[in-house]
């Protein structure tokens, strides 16, 4: 290989820590010395700062993104007998959160350009049981929210954004998470804003939703030992809030670096005919993941691995073909674009500190591997025009 890079990890959390270690160490020490580990003052402070970052009135810290999705759905009273429409192409947690409430996930195939829920298929997924739409801002690019809000408004549905991959992204200038009736974020370590462990957040402009989620995350109590409902133990740790407060200050800068990295990849790979990500005109993408499509994905992954380059697949098996979701009664062919793409997608190394020479090294390795643009089925190519 023609340059000095020898190993490229998929993400490098240690590299990020190096840039903020003094501040983070200090913040952790303060929490440890103050011993307010559960709902300590850092939690409330971070909630305010995160709400303000998102442009929402309220934010409630919880223990994971999955909890944030589930508790948001529960706060709107969604449960058994209800249907929630979501994307066929997403991480399993989106569907699980719906299932945990007792409701049924109803999947919609993806748009071949943005990989997000295809809004033109929304209406055909509606039934008299539909209560909510849960769009996912996959890979860091917002779903097309205006038509989603329009359909929801017309049918009296709740919209909860799965913004677990889209901290700081924008849709027509507005932050991801500020457009629906509520949104869920994950602070899983490798997310664009990642804790040193698990964490999550529900944001909303609705005071009742804030109050419900606050109770649901803390044993159903508003006042200590008076339990208004059967709540959970799903709080955001004070230690994580302290770390996240520091990181939030750098998030826009880190997202900007991710966009630059995406530009470098795009300039090197796009002209060679590789299917690089589309940037929708309405979106400010934050590239949680940089996903390309190639004909022989497994071959490329093996070739890159031999060259010291780590990759990922997000996600190899669509929700409707997962053993856990046999009960939805789907079969192969039900969501053709999602299925087609699941065999072709590969996620390249992407994190804010990724050096330009690594991006070049990865890109040259891809071009040398002899990969060509993915073969898509005629139906899919039509959608791409
Ligand atoms: C990460 C993620 C979740 C779940 O978040 P956790 O914090 O891991 O529970 C949900 N949806 C999407 C799209 C995600 O990427």
C-alpha cells in the first residue's frame, strides 16, 4: 500500500478521549467526589443543554436509546392493539421499542436514495389501528419529515423521531428531534454523541410528555414514594450526564469533521462509479455511518480486512427477516429495496478524528479491490432515477 497508514479502525473512541481528557477527567472526579450518582445535578443541567441544542422545550435523560423510544411511545399511551409505522431498514431497537409497549410495528420499505422510510408508501401502510409514525433518521440523515407530519396531521397520528443516529442533523434548518411530537436519542458510546456506557434522551415540546417520561423512568413517582403509575428504573446516570455535557460542546465541530470526511470519500469513490451516499437537498447530514453499496460486499469486506481496514454492515438482516420477528408474518420479497440493499451495503471507517490519509488509504484500497457499482434490480434502479 502506497502510504504510511497500516491500520484503520471502524471508530476510535480513544482518539476522541485524547482531545478532551482533561475536562472529562475533571467532570468525572467531581461527580465521584460529590456522590450524587442518581439524578444528580448534572442530569438536569445536561437535559437543559440538550433541549436547547435540539431546539425543543424539554429533554428527559434515560438509560438508553431503546428506553427513550419505548418510554416516549408509552407516554403517548401507545400499547396493545395499536400499530406504529416505521422503517423496514433500521436497527432492531426501533422495532423492539414498539413491541415492548405491546403495539405492533408496521414496516415501510426504504427510499433508495436516502435509505430512509419512503414517504410515498406511508398511506398504504395505514389501518384503523395506526396510532403513530416512527421515522428513523438513518445513518445521520433526517427522513423527509414534512410529508410525514402532513400524513400524521391528516390522520391524527403521533410522530416520534428515532434520532438515535442523528444528533445535530438538520431538516430544512431545524434540528433532528425538534420536528415530531417527541424524539428519542441514544448515547451509546459510538454514536455521534456517545456516553462512556449507555444512555438516552427523550425530547419534546409537550410538558405532559416530559412529565410522563420523568415518571416512567423513575418508578412512576413524581413525589418520592408516591407512585402514580407502574414505572421503570431507566434513569440516565449522573456520571454519563457529566461526560455528555462536555462532549455536547464539541458535537457541531465533530459533525462538521464527519461531513468533511464524507466529502473526501465521495470525491475519491463517486467518480469511480461506487454508490456513495446521497445527500438530500433538505438535509444537513451528520454521517453517523458512511454507507456505500457494491456488488460483492462480502468480498470487499474481506479484502479490506486483509489490508488492516475495519468495516461494518448496517444492517445485514432486515427486521422482517429476523427470527425474532417471525410473528409479523413477512417473507422474502415483501420489502425488496431493503432486502436488495442489505446484501450490498458496507459501512466504511467514520469518526471525527479519522485522518485524511486514512480516508485516502481506505478509498484507494476499495478502488484496487476491483469493486464496481452495485447491481440493482430493475425496480430499484427505476427508483434511483
Ligand atoms: C442505537 C440505536 C437505537 C438504540 O439505542 P441504544 O442506546 O443502543 O438502546 C435505536 N435506534 C437506532 C436507529 C439506533 O441506531
